[in-house]
C-alpha cells in the first residue's frame, strides 16, 4: 500500500511538472524571417495609431466630461489620461523594439511569460478588436442614418423587423456591408488600406484644426471663472460650484478615468511589427508620436469648447454642432460631420486591422486553427483569417445591440496593458544564461537578494525568481489597494481608522514590492528603445489599469468570464496539443523523450519487485 501511495505521489508530481512546463513554455524572441510584407513606414504606423485612437471621441468625449465631471478642468482630465496612456505606450514601445513580430501583447507575453498566459492575452485581444470594430461600424451606420433623417432605419424596420430581446430592431445591413468592404480592402493589400487611412486621418486632423482655430474667434475667458451664482441649480442635477474646476479634484480624476478610453487604440501599431520596415525604431516612434498628437488634439478641442460656451450648457452627444448652432454658424456643422465620418472610418480600420494579425499570430503558433493564419501568396496577407474576422464582426454589428458589450473591449485592453507592463519589468531582469546556475533557495538567500546585498550586476537565477515572484505579488497588492480605494474611499476620507490602516498596509506592500524589484540586477542587452524608471513607471501603469478595471460593472466581469471559459476550452482541446513550441521542444523534457517519461510515470506506480521483474 505504501508503494502504491508513493507511486501515485511520484506520478502526480511528474504530471504536475509536465503540465507546468507545457503551460510556461516560451517562444524565442528572434524566430525566422517575416512572412508578411514589410511595407509600412514610420509615417504609416503613426497615422494608423492616430486614426485608430483619435476617433469619434474627440467630437463627443470633451462635451460629456466637461458638463458632467470636470467642467473647464476637462483639459487636466485629458492630461492625466494622456500621462497614464503614455506609461502603457512606452511599455508597448519597448516590446515593439524587443519583439518585432505580428501579434502585439500576445507575442510579447509568449516570449516573456509563457504559452498559457499568452493564449489568454491573445484571446482577450480578439474580443477587444471584434467588439471595438462592431461598435465603431454600428456608430458609423447610425451617424449616416441620422444625417439622412432616419430614412434607413425607418425603412428597414418596416421591411425586416427583429422582434427579439437583446437584439437590434432590424438587421443593420449597412454596418455589415461596410465591415466586409474594409475587410476586403485589408485582405487585398495592407499598403493600399493604409493609404486610405492616411487620407482619413489627415482630413480628421484638418477638421480638428478647423474646430480649434474657428473656436479661437469666439473664446471668452469668463467661461473658465464662472461665479457660483451663475451656475444653474435644479433638483435632479447639480452643475458644481463654477470656476475652473466646479466638481473639484474628485471630478477631475473621474473625468480622467473616462478620458483614458479616448486614448485606447494606439496598441494596434504594435500588431504591425512584422509589416513595419524598421520595427525596432518605427514602432516606438509611432506609439509615442501618435499619443502626443492625440493629446494635443484633445487638449485643444476641449479648451476652445469650454471657452466658447459655459461647461453646463454643453451637449453630451454632439457638442460641436450644438455650439456652432448657439454661435450662429450652422454651416460649420457640416465640416464637423465630414471630420466625424473620417474619424469613424479611421477608427474602424484601426479596429479591423489588428484582428486578423492576432489570429494569424496565434494560428501560426498552433494555438488556433491553422487555416485561419494561412498567408495568401499573391497579397501577402492572412486572407482567410481577415475575411472570417470581418464576417463574424459584421454579423455581430448587424444583429446585436452592442451598448452592453462595449465595456468588454475595455477590460481586454486594460488586461493587455497590464500584462505588457509586467513583461517589461520581468524581461529586463532576465538573462539568457541564468538557468545554468544552481538555485540556492532559502529564506536567508531570498532576503539577501531582495535588497541585492551581494551587489550582483547581472541577473542570476535567484534574482530572476525573486523578480517573478514580486511581479506576481505586485498584481495582487494592486487589486487590494485599488479595491480599498474604490469601495471605501469615502470611509477613508471620513477618518475610519480600520480602513485607513488597511490603506497604509496596502500602500506599504505596493512600495516595498516595487523597491525590491528596483534593487535587482538587470540585463545588459542593448535595445533601440527601453522604458525609463523601471519598475516604477510600469508599476504605476499597472496600478492605473487595475483601478479602471475595478470600475467596470459586475456584468462585464461575468461576460468576460464566459469568454475566457470558451477560450480555455479551445486551448485544452486544440491549442495545447498543436502548439508549435510543443512540437519543437516538448518532446524532450528534462533531457528525456516524452515516451520515456510516460513509461517512468507508469512505472513509478509499481513496487520495486515489479521493477525487478522487468
């Protein structure tokens, strides 16, 4: 009986070790030549980043945040959101220089953390881009419908009504057709599609400049220093106390959380790593430049908007047409409409562009079905994957109401941002040769390494293990700290001693963890671009992302769990067994073929007498 128990324990240990090795197998950072055509310049990538980020939000977001959250201090909300986005953007820029492959955060996490986490991130990115593209094309369809005085929707409701819960009132064939046209354009050539995007982005930026310059003729500085007596007060709505920040610091921070979503989209630049001519230089340049251009546009637009008209009079849905009506410039509405349509087209391309590339990267690695990543020899694009992605996205946009699903795009994006920031912190502490060293693991050695008492200048096996553990713990402390602030902020401000002590403990753990990571030696590998102030800057990025994720509603987390469960089923039944890394390296674990390990696991269940019998 003892032999059987020992055998089961030994077998379970081997299975656990095999499972861990399978889930954590990593992809080599440099792997073969690019299979996609390298045709995108730094200008193309910057225009792609600006176009996908500077969408219809520039025509809507400023009015909404100014009226309901921050007042004229909306400019500070955009500044805080831009800083938070730049933190994430710098992390993407480093890995774009480190891993110039198609696939964005999926490839980065595959190289750095391991296959299982990479699959989860890739699966989240697919969700993000599907819902992002579907929501944008739906907005484009509804915007065009409103310009035609609802002629399309009224006609379609009469011809093809959909009387089903949680579905659209009619099949939006226009949205489906637009998605398929964009998918065809991308499938038949990336360079041609980016030329169209460059034109749309240029028109969009021209309209933004028109709004800013035309607004300068009507600005009134009095609108930034309104007296509290001038602010209307109603039973159902309070518009703050006037002045520059009528809702106080809390309003500015809440506004920044909303404005942050106006900067989502720049990560599509990183998905084009295999199609950029000089990815190590052009991707970091495009990410940082596009975020800077987008911030300047948001800052300028929100400034003139709140200077032209008092913040409490802003229209949340269409602020600029409303402002121009109030100023007696109705003709200017049409220029804004052209810019909005171009912005929507650029945003749509920015959402559709990365989706087939994520699918291509995952299928090339064997984690999704192979046929989805097959490259067309004539067009040098993943033709099948692009059309399937377009078909699925167009179907969603055609038959579903997507308002409740938009938050799911945010949760996938924020999780990807956090993973890339964690990978940057972890990868800088890794060294190619550290696995050959002995791992002297004890409480004393770990505490000495925590403050790097031995003054190691290059990463060791122990220092890498310490960083890995600290990065994982840091994520836990971030959720704990932000959860306390999010749910008990008012109790803390009221002076509740219990929650103040909990806050101090959480802040101490966060700072102590980052300090321990900062003490560890880093790799001496030279990169075209490296994130400064590691781990403090990536750590702050993770903290902000966690705060924003915890502000999403309960049903978003439920739907997210359902999507993750579907992905895990695909990985367990297909991806784990068809993984390219498994084929290349998993047949030899610990120096022994898999067949021998299976025999060892089976024989470990037998008593010594059975071994003697052969």
